[in-house]
């Protein structure tokens, strides 16, 4: 993607960068690109994207070449006209790469486990066991660790790959020396396992367990991490899938279907019932109810007629419409939302994980220490084997397996437990952001509320027909209506499902914007917009419904007003308790919705939310998030529609309802699968526990190196013990992470005001 900058003479180009594994890789790419005159760059390791600001005379191809010269892969974004054709190729390549990683890890595990058992359990050692271990370790040291060797050689700089490669090469080379020249290859050789150094018996020991355990643990950690980071760009693909591919154009030549790319401003196109509006436009003929909830967050369908504006992506819930296009392509509302999501994702760079950041210093320091130890012992007149042993022990014991496993193992345990609780997180950055969130922006429709029309209340004139009979009459007439309010009344009348079918209707008629009428069981039944003078009980019910932002319809039987049915959007039962528990966690709730002021205020009042923003467009929501961030707030956004996608992507943390659209879920960092806002509270508490576990893992990983490296330097750790310590550090990290699998959410807690009062709120 390239954007212009006329005022400054700069343009912005996004590159996809492959082959990066740590913070040192990011710095290398940034430094290489920064060598070009006038170029500034920010590289995002998590997404593999580089956003480059450069003069117009620097061609994008030069940027790609610079990255490739640094030893990494780079590519320009796929152009729109090729996107569909190449997506399948990209997906196939990604699947093939994932399959190759999985196969490499599986083969490594099958080869490494026997070596580890034989090397570290002396009772299992048989005659010539060491040669079997050597045969099994050779493919691990070469083939399994080849990605580390290749990157270490290609980058020619100190990264975690360098240390992994050197650790494997050093341990395997020393073992080969010991077997062929040091006497360790004798048929009767046994290698004891001891926690303290033993006196030299003149035979060099092998430590092939280090040569196989290093690739095994690091490949495991990176495989788990790659799985957590997979799926970048899902939000944009989901947005693209919402756009219509073809449109029915009507002109003097009749009606024909054409690709959406051929539609031009001013042309008239047809939108049939149930179809999505192809692009922004104005109604030229027809009237209908249009569902805008996917695009604007409007909870109730909007009546449209000639002259009404329509937004591309809205769904026609009623009659046939002829629409004149007013915007096409990149100028449509849906396209603007797509651009907002793209910009927000590109600007979501985070500081790299602590382990990768420290690796930029840790790796060269360890290499320096290993060389220094070797030189010191040789200079002090020590036996060359002892000097080499101490140097190799430093490399082996400092191998960053625990650092690599600290985050992904905790993440794996937490995400598994979270899935059981209805919470899906995308990776460690999500947990880090969730822990520090202090403000949450909540969408109304589909998030705090159910997102569909439901009968809230029925008021009946006393002394006449019963409520159940009147509802059945109204539901019978509304069977012929396509309006969402009519469908809500019919659905309510059909409950319970085992009762008799609704009576037949004759002489049915529908008046756009007014209501429906028909003959049911010999009576004339009308369900219309309330008008005229109403009986006191119905007038009072109408005033109450308007105050609560409900939509009301009047039921007349044989010309007499007999009932008033209020229809609205249900507040989810868990919303009351969730909002109050969020406050208890120190998180401020803010309501932002595309709906009208009255229903927004009604929901906020019921839930006790003090800050309300109604009539918010997607741009308004994204702007609200930016303003809160500028005030110093750590902002999370909860939503479920296309209108929430830009705000979800731009927030410090995007949270999507599992019942929402693929776009919202794709743009979000966290998804509440069970569709219950109360799951957000569980997610916050799980995140805090998980981050505590990750910090403990990292503390152990660093503390372990602080203790063991000095011991290796002074010769108190032989390579076998160093490998055992390195392996044990990883085991402890994994064991600590697995404790998250038993984490339990709080079973009690205060309930919201709706639960305390025992009233069911319908808004």
C-alpha cells in the first residue's frame, strides 16, 4: 500500500518482511532501510510489516532490495486486481510452510527423545549406546537445526538464531571429537549423571542431549508462537468479502448483471428483498425497511423511500428498491472503513517481547563470555579439554530455550483455558494490553443488547379480550408482513412453540409506513402506528414506551383500539453484572453506538454507564478511541459489527462478540465466543493471571542464566550438567505455565442493578 504526501514530498509504502525471529532482526531491517537517503521506517515483528516513509524518487523496488540485502524476504502489497487470484496461492504457501514446520518438529521429537533418555538415565545405557545416540543426533543437529544455521550465516549478526546455532554446533562437534578421538566411543563406555563435577577419568564425555534438546525446545517454542500469530490480515479479507461482487443494473436496455467494478456513479441498480445494497446511493423508486445494523449500528431497521440515502452493505429487509449510485469503489463507506482498519493495524506497533529485546544484548554478551572463558583457561595453563568444556558449557547453559518458551507455553495454557470459558485471545500482546486497560468502549447493539427486535411489553384495555388472544390476532395479521417489527410480533405470538398454529388471515393489506390489516376469525384486525385518541391505559403505555425508546404498534379489532405492543432490543442478561464487575476491576465503561440518543441513554441508564456517545459513525468511533488515548487512557473496544471494525483495530485492545460479524472478529485481538459480555471480566482476570505467570517464567529464565553462567565460567558445570540444567529450566517453565489450565473464574460477585431488582429490561 502506498500513500502520498504532497506537502512533504514523502510517500509511505508498506512492505511484508519474512524471516524475522527476534528484536535483533527488526533492528537489522530498520538500519538497512534507514541507510537510504530520506528514509524512516518502523518494523512490526508481530505482523511482519514494515511501514516506510521515503522520498518519491526512491522506488519501492529499492526498498525491497535493501531488505533482501539484509538477509530477509520482502514483497510489495498485492494489487487489488490480483488479490483474489493470489490469495489462494498465499493460503496454500502458508499451509505448506506450517505443515513443513510441524513435520520438522515431529521428526525432531522422535529422534531427540531416545537420545535424552539414554544420556540422562545411566540405567538405560547399553553396549554402544553412544553410537546410537550419535546416529540419532546427527540429523537433528544438521537437518532439524538447519533453519537456525541458515539464518545465522545469512544475517551474519548476533541474534537468538546465532546462539542456538552455535550451541548445537559446539555440543555436537565436541561429542563427535569425544567419540572419535577422546575415548568416548569405546564399546563399554558408560556416562554417569551427576549434579556435581567428577574427577576426570581421561575419557571425554559426550553431551549429545544438548545437541538435540536445543533444536527440540526452540522449535517447539517458535511453532507455538507462530500458531498464535497466524492469521494477519483476516479483518481486511473479511471486509472485502462483504462487498458485493455483482450488481443488477437497470437502464434503457433493460436489466442486466454486471461486475461491481463496472458500476458507475449515476447508474440505477436493483436491490431485491434480502439482498445487500451494492454501493452508496439514493432510492429512486420503491420503499422498504433497510437493516443498517451491520454498517451503522442502528438497532431498528430504517424505513426508506424515494430520495432516502442508502449505505453500501446495508440489507434490504422489505420491498424492491431501485437505487441510483452516488459513490463507487474507494469512495464508498465500506471502502473508507477498510482504509481505517488498514491504517489502525499498521499503527499498532508494540515494543517487542522482553525476551527478544534482551536477546539483542544477551546473545553477544554470551558469545563474548564463552570466548573469554576459553582464552582465560588456556592462558592459565589449564588442560585444553577443561578449557573447551568450560567454554562449551557457557554456550549450552545459556541457550535461550526457557526464554523462548516462557511466553508461548503460558499463552497456550491460557488460551486453552480461555476457550473453555468462551474467550479467544490472539497472542501475548493481547494479554499485555488487556492487563493494563482502564477504559472500555462498549457498543450497544449486539454487544450489550441482543441485537434483534423483541416484544418488550403488551398493554391491554381492561374489560375486553384477553392479552393472549389479542396477541395471537395481531401475530396472525403480521404473518404477511416482511417488516422486522411485524416478525417480532409474530414470533412472540407463536410462543410457546407447541401451541396451536396462528389462525388464517384473509383480505390482508399492508400500507408502507403505516401497518397491516386483515380479517382473522371473522374480525377486522389492524396493527398500525399509534394515532388518534387512545384509551388512558394505552396512552400511558405509549408514553412509557417512548420514554424507554421502544417502538410501539397499536392493535385495533373491528375499529376499536384494544392493545398496544412495545417492541425493542433486549439487554443481555449478563450485561448488568459485567458492567459492575468491570468497575470493581478499575475499568471505566463508555457507551458508543450508532443508534439514536433515546435508546442509547435508556441502555446506559439501566446499566449505570455515565458516558454515552450516540449516533456514532465508524469514523466517530475511531475518533473517540483516539481522543481517549490522547488523554492517557488504555482503551479497549467491544463490538460486533462492521461499524466497529475500525475502532476495534485502532484501540489498544479490540474485543469482538462471537455472535458478531467476521469483520469485527478479524479486526479484534480478543473474541468473546459465548456471546456474553460477562466473559470480558473473566478475560481480564485470566489475562492478569497469565501475565503474572509469564513474568515468573521470564524471571526464572533470566535468573537461571545469572546463576548458571558464572558456574559454567569457573568450571563447576560440565556440559552434561549444563544441558541438564538447560533442559530443566524449560521443564520448569512449562510446568509453571500448565498451572493456568486449572484457573477458575470467580463464581460470585456483585450483580448489576437489573439483577438486584429482579426486573428483566427490554430496551
